[in-house]
C-alpha cells in the first residue's frame, strides 16, 4: 500500500467533523431580542459540535415555555412536548433506544413547578440524560408570573404586593436527591457554558445544568447578561473541588445571592445507570428463563 493510499483510507474512516452551524436548523428563533436563550442555543451548538455525533443520533425533548422552544432550533430530532413532562418522555425514549444521545430542556417553571416531581425520579434512576434548565426566575411564555425560583418580594402580575414565598434552589434540589453531575452556567459566558454542556453530555448518567438565562422582557434588571458578566465567579477560580459533595452543597447555598458558574459536583465514581441495570437484569432473567420447548410441553396432552 502506498503512503497516499494509507492516508486516503485513514481519511475515509475518520470520524466526521462538525461545526456549530451543522446543528442550526432553518427555523428562526422567535424569542424577544436579547433573550438569554439565544446564548444558551449558541452554547448547545458548540457543545454538540465538540461531541461530534450526527444530528440523527440526537433526540432533544422539552416541555412548554419560551426556553422549551429550543429543540426546534437545532437539527436534532425534537419534541416540544407537554408542560412539565419532558423528563418522563425523555426517560422512556432513552430506555427504548439507549444509543440515542438524549438532551432535555425547559424553564424553571417547567422543571421545578409543574414538573418538579419528575426531577427526583429522573435522578434516582440515574438515566443517562443531560437536563438543561433555562432558569430565568419568571414564567416568560405566559407573560411574567411568579416562578418557583423568583426571589422573595418580587412584584409581578401574580404578586402585585410582592412575593411572600422563598425561592427553590435548583442546585440544592437536585443535589438533595443525589444527582451525580451538577453545574451552573450563564449565557454571559458562552464558551464556559458550552464546555459545561459538553462535559454534562459526556457524563455517564443524569447530568443537570442550571443555566441562569435572563428574560429581558419580564426579568429583573439585576439579572441581565451585562450584570452577570460583572458579578459571575467561576468555581475553578475559587479552587473548588468538584469531586467533593460536601463542598458542592456548601457552595450551592449561594444560589440567589451569588452567581457561581462551573461544575459544582461530578461524582468521581458514578453510580450505574438505570439502562445498564435493566439490561443486566434482563440478561440474568433470560439466562434462567425456562426453554420455550419446556413451556410448550406443559400443554401437550398424553
Ligand atoms: C398543563 C399546563 N399548565 C399551564 C400551562 C401554561 N404555561 C405555559 S408555559 C408556562 C410557564 C413558563 O415558564 P417556564 O417553564 O419557566 O419557561 P419560560 O417561558 O420562562 O422559558 C405555563 C404556566 C401549560 N401550557 N400547560
Ligand atoms: S418573554 Fe422572556 S424568556 Fe420569553 S422570549 Fe422573551 S425574553 Fe425570552
């Protein structure tokens, strides 16, 4: 074989190389100009290009909300499903086709109000999914009502005298249920966000990324991209040890008062995924299952 034919053969088997624009669909986003979700979408394109799997091997499931429009803006298979129900749908899909790369997305309302009960079960099953929550601390699509992560005292159309409720802390919420990968990002730092989405996708199990994605129309002035750029602190610059669950819990308490970005917790010894447990159980049962002929024999009359 000549040197040039070896080179040609190597090129023929080389993995396809993708660029972020390969994951951009022809649908034009209809978000308000300046919405944080534009930056999140850029982060997703970059992460998918780095992962290098073709669009037809990716399924992107979302609930309902401005943020839940995101699958349609990618070339992956997408399902803009039912409010709060993206996680159960994604889990079923992953079980049915374990080879698919399954991404799940939605807003803080979708994930921690109406869909809040599903988060615990997705985590305890540890299915290999990447869950991206665009946390804008408000209901965007329905025009600015209180969301589970809205700060106490916030005046909205549903809290004219100021909210009396304490916000949910999404980081503590998922860590409380034992999530093995927990990160937080902002579209104020798209390269950092892309890197953490890529890491979440590569993580073998349920991976959660809380993305503080500002709502320019109904969100608070101090929760906008310009402010994020000034106040965000990268965990890596604080000497954070992401393999230390206790340290992660400690830092996660800052949600609402500080904007910490990066990976809070990455289990150094990830638990088995639900899919792998199901496949192992199936094999075990099949090995001890009675033979078909023996079952049929039971019905044969002498
Ligand atoms: C079962 C059901 N209840 C309520 C609604 C109305 N609804 C649509 S989106 C939404 C909340 C949107 O907020 P969030 O999930 O935070 O997403 P955002 O629009 O802020 O991105 C609600 C209450 C619905 N579509 N379906
Ligand atoms: S209402 Fe808010 S979350 Fe929805 S598209 Fe507009 S800026 Fe984005």
